[in-house]
C-alpha cells in the first residue's frame, strides 16, 4: 500500500476508535486511551519507512522524552485550572510541555536513564496533580462535528510531521509528535462543559495511560536497529498493550 494512503487511512481510524471509547466509558478512560501512541507511533512508523531504522530509533527516543513533557503539560494545566478557565489553562499546559521538551531535548540522555527519568516524571506528576473535587466519569454530549474534527487534525498532524522530518531532525520529530493534541482537546472540552474536575480527570487518565506509551517507545528505540521494523513494532505493541491492561485496573481504582 502506498505510504501516503496509509497516512490518510490508518491515522483517522485510530483516532475514531479512541474517540468512541471515550464517549462510551468517560473522561478518565478517554485520557487513558489517548495515552497510547495513537499519533506518534504512526509518525515513527512512517519515518522508519521513509528515513530508515536509525532515524526512527532516534525519533523513538525523542518520543520518550516527549512523554515526560506530556507530564509537564498535564501538571501545568491542572495547576492553572485552579484559578483559570480552559484557555489560560491550555496555554499554561502548552508552556509546561515546551519547557520540559526543550530541557529533555537538550540533555540528550542515553536510553536507560531516559526511560527511568520519564517513568519518575509520570509518577511524580500523578502524585502532584491537584484535586478539583470528585472525579467525573461521564462525558458531556459532544457536537456532531467533534469526532470528524479530531480525525482531520490527527491526519494533518501525522502528515505534516512526517513531511517536515528531514528539516526537524529525528529528536525534534519525536518530541513534536508527542504534543498531547487529543488530550488537550478532551481536557479543554471537558473543562468548558463540566468544570476543572472533569479536565483533571482526563489528564490523570492520560498520565496513567502514558506508562504503556513509555514501554512502547523504550522497546522500539532499543530494538528497531537489530530486529527491523516489523518485529520491533510488534514487540513494542505487545508490551504497550500488556502495560495498558495493568494500568486500566489502577485507573478504575
């Protein structure tokens, strides 16, 4: 199948599945679901096909650093939401992501300490997330254009990042691919419709779900050069789903 066709078909289908799951099971689960590498994994896959395994391994390491930046996004958003509406909270979250991404991108840590640092960042952010009242488990009704808009944004993001990858470089491509577009949309919508507790529920679910994300890219970065694209992606996917199976139990508690 042509790579362009894969970009245009696979990405919106993945986001459709995530959005429907969120509508069925609620805000925290929707955040947990988008913790899966629904956009960044396709980006790295297409980079591997177009730029080679070495480039993809570096991009996977960039995605790992990006997971810690997502922790910065979540904590900054939830903290700002104490005294601000969703626009200011979203701006604060984006600023938190950018600061963390720049620091980690500059550090260029080897893979083992990077994985440890990201896991600690996620655990620390979960610990520090403010409580904004009781957890909200159901989603407000969304307009009819909501899911199509998410699918379009996801496809544009994946296409743009893969096309710009030669200019951005591997590490920056991986970092940019992890900006939590869908968690940001879910959190802002929940914040506006149901209040800051709902937005915090989305972001708490995201942090829990990102442990599977970390497992995915840790395996991918470590193995794609030796195992090749197909086997490394299969192993990374298996580990991510195994971790997600454990973290959904934690989220329900």
